[in-house]
C-alpha cells in the first residue's frame, strides 16, 4: 500500500454539504470520495493535454489531398463490400 499524507483543506459549507450527500450515496469515506475526485480531475487534465497535442499535430501536419482521396477510396471499397441487407 502506498504511503499517504494528511492535509487539511477548507471548503465552503455548500460544497462540504454536497460532498457529504454524495459520500452517503456512494458509501465512500470523505477521504475516498475526495481522492477519487482528484484522480478523475487529474486523469481528465492529462487526457485534455493528449487531445490538444493530437490536434496540434494535425494542425502542423494536415493530411494532403492525396491522403484524403486515398482514405475516401478505401472507405468506399469497404462500404461497397458490406452486405447491407
């Protein structure tokens, strides 16, 4: 098990009440719920960074007209080969 450290945080009453309601619904401890929320936020942030990098790569190196036409031709062949009925 990994080492944990204790921290103290201050929350507005409204947020703490929402945390307590959710904690009771999920059966989690307060610490568990807050850890999960932070993990999800960090994962979402990392995913957003990867998407930004992906988009920036395409902006820097967009497909050529030839690549687009080749992809369209391949898609048409695959779709024509499908049994649609």
